[in-house]
């Protein structure tokens, strides 16, 4: 059984509102299965009951889904705080002690008021017992809420202590983190400086190696150029005396006649050519040997000349 108690302001006549206490009892998940009402002003009390069929009929009359209607009904009758969007009226106004009355509950939305429903309440013969039950329930509910509040306070205290502990731990961790970052940064700077020095030394070594290679290449080029010049000088600028001394003398005739051979004027001219002053190889190479067959005298000619 679920029980809800709240204070409502009931309008008994225009411009006049009275304060009442409304108790709602229901079974099940919500008010859709029916509920009981108890209304009291502290002196008199009235009871009533709304069935599940009446709830469904009210939802159909308002053309609302039952779930939506039950939600609005729950907010109107069991809300713990006063909501200005709901209002209550009693009929007849100014109820007399021991008389029955009708409690209507309405919803105000966008300056439009429509009735959610109503309940017929009957006067309670012994209102003191009903009021006593209401007070007992209120005290029990207050005690339950107080214990729950104390429990929440203990939990909040524990959470605050845990928060302080975590905050101290975080501060300690933050200090350790800053110290570690400073140490790592100093180490990183040392390593970075070492790497920079190593890179500079490697660059210097590479520069020296390139300079040495360029110098060696230049020396090789000069040596090649010098050897080319010397070879050119040997080819075009040398004397032929040594070559003439080393080379064998050209034979005067390939065929030797029988007997002693008499020197001819052609042989004298060849000897004169070999005794000429030194000249360039180029000129010597361009000299063409005389045709031996044309200018060499035969044996008969030699005999005639003799």
C-alpha cells in the first residue's frame, strides 16, 4: 500500500480558499488501478473512493491516453510540493459538518482550465480517529525521512572525507609529476646537446673528407694534364737523333749482285738525307722512301757505268 499526504488549498467559494490535508492510498504501480481519498480540515474528515473503471471513463471522456491521464492525476493528488497548475474545488461550498461533498480537481494549461476528475466524499463519523491516523502516518513518514536524511548526511561526510583525501593525493601526484617533468627535461637537454655536438663533429668530418677528396681529385687532374702535355711533347716536340741512331740503316738494295757492289749516286743521296740536321718527327714521318724498284740501278746499268 502506497500512502501520500499533502496540503491542498480548496476553493469553497469565489475569492475564498481554505487549507485542507489530503491523504491518498493506492495499490499497484500508480493510481490507474483505483485509489482512496481522505480530506480533513483538522476538525472534520471525509472519505471517498475512485475505482479503476472510473479512472478509465474519465480518460475516455477527456480523449486522452490512460497513461497520460494517470500521470496528470498522480501529479495533481500526490505531488509533494504545491503546483499552481492544479486547483481543487468543493461542492457544495462551505460544507456543513457531517454532510457529503464532491471534491473536483482541475488542471490549468495556457489560460485554459479543464477538469481532470472528481470524487464523492462521505463524512467520517469519528473524524478524530481519521485525524489521528493522518498524524501517525505523518510522524512515521517524518521519522523515515529523518533516518534517510541522517544516512545521507553520513554518506556525504564520507564522500567529503574521500574528496579531501583524493584532493591531497592529486596535489602530491601533481608535485611528483612536476618534479619528474623537470628531471626528464634536464636529461633531455643533456642528450639533445650531446646529439647536437655529435652532429656538428660529423658535419666537420664530412666537410674535411669532402675537401680532401676535392684536393685529391684536383691533384689527379693536374697529374693527368701534366702527363698529357708530356705525351704531346714526346709526340711532336722531340729530336730524331736518338731514333735515327737506334734504327737500322735502310738497305741500299734488296738484291745483291754477284761480286763487289759499286756505290751509286742514289746511295750517296740517301746517306745525305740521314745526315741532315735534326728535324721534327712530323717532318721525318712525312718523308716518303724513294721507290727502290724505280731508282735502284740494275746490274747491267752498273756495268755500263763502270
